[in-house]
C-alpha cells in the first residue's frame, strides 16, 4: 500500500481524484487539503463520501502535513499556485504529481507570457517530467515531479504524435479544432460558464491565444525535433464533461487509410488506454466519459493528401485525474491500468 495526499479538493479534479483513489486497491488516502475557514470533514463537503472517507481537510501546507508518512502528493491546485507548494513536498522526498500547468512548460519566458505571472520555482523545471505515459513512460518511472498534461493537450498530442514521429506531416500548420464540456473551465463562479449562458449554445474562445498552445507545440516539437506550428481553436459546448478534438494534418505524400491505421496501432501498441477505431468508425464523447481512455478515429481525404484524426477523452479523467493516477501507477510499479477504467 502507498499513502497519498490530495491538495486542493474543492475543484472538479480534486473531487475526481478522491473518487478514483478510493477505488484503488493499493492506495490509502492519508491527507486532504483545502482553503476552509475552519476544520471541515470531506464528507460534509461531498456527502457521497459519508461512511467511506471521513478525513478532516487541512490547510494547504503545514509542518504537520510535511511530516506525515505520505508517498505521493497530488496537487489539484490552480495554475500559479502549485509552484509555491511543490518544492516543499519534493524536498521532503515525496513524489509530486502536479495537475496544474506550473511545471509543464520548460521555457519560463513562454510560461510567464501565457500565464501572466513570474515563475518562482524555475530550478525544478529541469527535473519535471511531462506526464503523458504514451510518450514518456520510461521517464515517468523515475520521476519525482510529474507535470500532468492539460486536457486539451492530451487529446491533441495523442491525435497527431504518430504522424509527427513518423515524419509524415508536411510543414503546413496542424489545425486542431477542440470542443470541451463545461467542467474543463473549473469549479468557479464565472458568468461565462453558468447554465443560462452555456445551455443551447456553443462558442469559440481564446482563439489563437489559449494557454495550451505552447504546451502542445513544445511536446510536438520534442517528438519531431523541428519547429511545429499549430492553429488551435477551443470551443465550449453545453455538456458537463468530455473533449472531442479534430486534427487536420497535411501529409508529405499521399497515404492510404489502412497505412495510417497500421501506423497508429503500432505506435500505441503498449498504450492500454488508447483505443484505435476501425476504418469507418469515429469516436464520440459518450464513448469515453467516466473512463481513462483516449478513443481515436482516422479519416483520409479523398485525394489522400490529408489526414483527419478525431480523438475523444474525458477531460476530468484522461485529461486530468485519471491520467494522474496512471502516472502514479507507473512510478509505484503497479499495473498501469490499476484502479482505472
């Protein structure tokens, strides 16, 4: 058994982490943290845990928490906050899996441009590992600080990584059209995500300036070894959870669909949560909700010059908390799929 702490339990990812970890056969939850005015039991915050988990939520960080016998700390904290707290846990010898963006982007100038704040823990960036198991499983095994990927980047990178790795994509920008449920915006008071604004509507937002753009480009360039340009447009759709991403990739040479399907199946042969659909089948969000899967469907244009790749993930699981537990499993030597659907 390993002992874990979840820091930041009032957001959707913190809640989802507790749900997944409670069902994990090799995990014991020993500490929970949140910003409350007074000590509060988790079952009073989320009645679904009554009789299953009765821990009192602690302050975000304290000497008492740092001294606890905890093996893995999950930071389900907002962007710009995790970098304040992660070093204290790392310095105490604990594995940290950070669900924020604070340790994903290696270039601090780029991070500061997109997130609008100075990075205060730069010395930990070189040792952080980008936690996308389908690409970095061997590095994750040895990691002490995992930068869990963003939800949009997970679906986007997995969509095009085989083509980029196989040098099959042309130099034209990769077009990424992504649509997300409302939980992707977090659990906060915001007029733009209240029911009356979201219902019966769909809208694009942060077009050309979304903070996930440099994260996607960074990882695709790591795969390619060359500059990769993307055109990324996110959309908010009136569902609770799930992301559907459609990637349009210009190919260097005309390629058949069977050839691309073979490429993707070979690339993801050791990736238990990636599901490649057969020719003629396209994934839907409902195929993956409440799972840690990434479903992938592929279409080739009539002239065989472009690939259209569609991915579907649950933004709270494969896009966040499920992937975090997947990373924990890899680090701890458990089966990668343990405790996950």
